[in-house]
C-alpha cells in the first residue's frame, strides 16, 4: 500500500504545538513532505527558539506519522528559524539585529531590569542569539547584573565590540564610565548616547536585541519609538495600583507610535515567607490581569517577590543561569517563549526582498 502526501498532512494536522495552540499544517510549519514508497520525511520549522521543546515535538510527530497504515521509516527534521519581523513604518532595521524587544515600565523599582536580563538569558537558553542593550543612561544596572567588568574593545576605532556573559552579547554606558560617575546630561545628550550605543555596537547577527529602557515616557522612550526599529514591547509592572497607573501610560505611548505590545509581566505578584511558607499578596492582587484585559493584550507571566531573585541579580548571576531548573527560571522561560511566539506571529519584514531600482540615462 502506497503512502500519499495527503495522508501525512492529515496526520500532522492532528499534532498541535502546545506553545502556539495551532496544528502544524494550518500554521504552515510542516514543510517539505516527501514520500518515497513507504518511507516519509518532512521538516517542522518553528518560528521561535525552542531548544527545550524540540526533542519532545520530534517524538510526537514521528509517532503520529508512524500511525499511518503501511508507513515505513519516518524522518522528521525539527528546528527553529528566527527571521526579522516588521517594525514601525519608515524605520530601517539595524545591521546584525533581526528583532528588537523593548522592556519598559511606567515607574522605577518594579523589577524591569531584572526582567530584561532574565528574559534575554531565557531566550539564549532556548537556542537564540541574543543581545542586551542597557538604555538606562542615568542608572545603568546591567553590568552588575551580568557580572561584567572592563571596557568594550574597538577593532576599527569607530565601532564597539559587545561585551559577553553567559552567551549573551551586552552593551551599556556602564561599561564606558566609572561606576560612581553621575551622568549629568540633558535629554539631547542622552538620546545621542543611546543611538551611538545601539548603532555603533557590532552586534553579531542577533535574533533578538532586548532593550532595557529607563522608567517613564521621556526622551529615550520617544527616540526609541521614532527612530529605532522596535518589533514589540513588554510592559513590566507590579500589582500595586500606583505602579499600574504609570504602566498604563507606558503602554499607551507604544500604542500611539504603532509599536505592538507583546504582553505584560507582573513582578512581585506574591510573597511566600521563607520561614513558614505563608503566601501574601503584599502589593495587591490581579492588577496585571486587569490591565491585560482592559487593553486586550497578553498576560505573559507573574513572578513572586523572592529574595533569591534579588540576591542572584546583585551577585552578577541572574536566576535563569544560577538555578536553570528552578521554578522561577521556568516562569522566565515561559515568558520568553510567549514573547518569541508573539513576534513569530507578526508580519515578516520584507524590505530585503525588494529589488534596488536604479534609473540611468542611456
């Protein structure tokens, strides 16, 4: 009995990617189906990094196709392919950077920088090439969070090589100044510094560049919205009403300039006593979910108020690398996966596909 391609498609239609909630045929990730007699081979191309998911998905699709009567050997090549996605109209992509994720908050002290570094490291853990730009010119924190010291090198005297830690490329004004030097700069100087850090860094073909923004909706945020090709924004808040009030302003700013909101992360969602195990909602409850519902965006995840997150960040070894199998790292990985999937579902950038038209007098 010969096997048809249609039979293979029908079988793969019954396999649902647990991360996207879509079957492999409808979502067009099943590709290059080939049938040679009783043997079947095909590719499954995921649009998001999924190092921890690939083996389980491969076993699942092979088992499903082997269920077809008369099938022989089944070969499934499951892999991730990250491509550039569309950004604001009129803004060009940055060389060496496929997608930019802005991590923002309306106010300080909500754990935005901690979220940014762990999000970036979670994407690295899933197999992506990732960069992290510390855009908080006045209060850079990523050098300490990543445990990086020293200054970046320049091979040509014009551009900077990114610093590296835990497989992550990083750049910050904190690498270029003394740790105790205050940045007493006006807005134009700050925005110029941001543009130089972004454009003069030799990012090495990163799939995602995570930008850790300063709090608020000031000059840096406006520059980012108008001149930097941002694929999407993640809003970080706590459940507290006063934090949510400012987070809503940040969200509305991105909406106004046409940058998609990838979702909301609720930090310090709950506190579990390390002595007795009692759980308490110190900053309120359900604020992030209400905000996500009000603006019809995704609630990406909620993180507890945990002393280890603070200790690990201060020590230069963020949670995702210090305790990769722990519950909190798992939450960060889940957030990173959802962010990557939301990006994968957006329209692809087609600017590189258009031919250059040259008009000459003949």
